[in-house]
C-alpha cells in the first residue's frame, strides 16, 4: 500500500478494517474460551479466566508497545526509502520478541500467586485462576513473536496477512477448546493449552512468510542479530507506548480487584461484558495504530499535510465505526451476555458494565488516535505520561475515594468515562500545542 500518494480515506479504511478484524477475531476466540468454560465447567471457571485479563495485559503491554516502536521505525524508513534500516529493524525485532517473551514468562511464573492474591481473587475462584495464568504465561514467547512479526507486516501496509493467519489459528483454538474441555473433561487448563498452541501456529506461519518474502522485510537466519542503534530507536518509541498500555492495565487491575470484592456473580458478569466491549475497543485501537503508520510513512517522506489529514480522517472514521458497533451491542447486549452465562444476575451486571464502558469509549477513541498521531512523529513519551496520569491516576484515585464511599458496581464503573474524558482533553491540548505540522508543506 502506497500511503504517501493518492487519496487517504479509502487507504485508511483498507488498512484499519483488517487490523480491527484481527483484534475482533482474536477476542472472539478468547470469548470461546470463556463461553466453553462457562457452559461446560461453571461460573467460577468463567470468572477465573476473565479475572486474569488485567494482570496478563499488564505483563504483556510493555512489550506489545515495543512492537509499535518496530512499526514506527520500519514505516518511517519505508517513507525515507532506507532499505538498510528496514532490514536491521526486522531482524532486531524478531530477536527482541523472543527474548522479551522469555523474560515475561519468568516474571509471570514468579509473581503468579502474590499477584492474584493482591487482586482479591475469591477462594472459590483462585485455584482455577492460578492454573490458567501459569499455563498462559508459558506461551508468552510465541504470543510476543506473533505481535512483533505482525507489526513488521503492518509497517509496509499489509494488515491482511496477520488477519488470515489469525483466522487459521483461531479455528484451531476453538477446536482444541472443545476437544480438551468437552471431549477430555478438562477445565481452565484445557482452554489455556488451546490458546498457547494456537498462538504458536500463528507465529510460525508469519515467520515462515517473512522468510519467504522477496522484499526488504525478508528474514534471513544469517542476519539475525541486534543492531544497537536501531534497537535504541525502537525502544525510545516503543517503551513509552508500552507504558501507556500498562497504564490502562495497572488501573484496570485496581478496578478488577474492586470488582472481585463484590463477589463471584459480579466477576462473572463483568468478565462476560469485557468479552463484548473489547470488540469496539479493537475498532478504535485499529484506527490509532493506522494513524501511527500513515503518519510515520508520510513524516519520513516529508509530507506533513498528509499527516494532518490522516489524523482527521482516522478520528472521523473511528467515530463512525466505533459508535455503530457500540449501539449494535447495546441493542442485543442481554441476549449476547446470556450466551456466556444464563443466570439473570450475571446478565444484568454485564449489561450495566456495557453501558458505562461504551460511554467511556466516545473519549477513548480520541485517546487512541491522538496518541497514535504523536507516535507517528516519534513523540511517544508525552502520550504515555498523559495516559499514566489521566487514566491510571484518575481511576486509582476514584477507587480509594468515590468507590470507598459507594461500594457498588455502578460506583466503580463510573471511573471509566471520567478518566477517559480527562485523558482525551489533555491529549487534545498536547496535539494543539505541539502542532508538529506547523510551517510544513506537502
């Protein structure tokens, strides 16, 4: 895809839609995990799988953010037609993904018990949650390898290949879920093993594809080494992006601990709603990543006005698609929630969460696109710090003040729209003040 010439609105769609579908399909397969254990094991197992998400995301997001650094460095090099840097960035990224994955695995296994205890996971859920978490952590190296290789494809405008690969591995995941849980009578360990195996399949397919590529992103075994200069560029952009993702997860762990304190029924309903709400999240997250790549390539080519136009189009298209999916889910929300668990109390709790979260997503899409825009220019620390203060700061403060006085599910859920509004307003001011396009021409 040539992002540096021609119309932008259609190219942004062609890039963002497969990227959003990748995230949505990934969540559908994750939903299969929750649905299978919810139907065939019980509410406690379902709550255990869902309650792991904030902690898993906290451990993974730093390195997933570094993969965004890979995207920016390669995209910018493509804009400058710097073939040497592209090749160095590709091979550096592959090594970093595997090493990082091994580090996260070790950390995860060491902190598993105390971390789940800090989250106030109830006793009847704890053993399930610990078993799922340990198995999932063992598969982190291949999960990160998939994320980094997918970022390499996306940096040159190819979002379709990671989508097709995810479809293949996702179907394998669902089949293995049913095989282990229904066929072999396993519980959360069955869906965890299925998840790890399916991620291994997707990572292998993408690596083989890169090895057979005839472009600058081709992987050659002889060139697999870390280039320090390129690594520093990737880290400079990627680590702040990862911190921004961790800011979401750290705050969500505090929120999840508060949700856990309200009992297993609230945990189950919240887990089911989370599985649905992230469909909308992946849409505006895709437009944020799209903005990063388009701005990265056009900034590298010196076409600043196309960077500004990319921001405006990503905001507009993200608004249309995100709000549409939110309305659709709300219209059929209770029916969809009952698919995971038919208990009326669980469904009602899940629907309350959807209402609050989708209200927050109006501002959340602005956070993602503004952050993506700044990252495309290589400005990564500022949005990270802003997210840390606006999202983590506000939510943690909310838990220990407002929720402490009003210990209800709606009381804790209000933290989401409030924190998103504060962060979106702050990032808007950052974009307006920095105006990196000022004085530039096409």
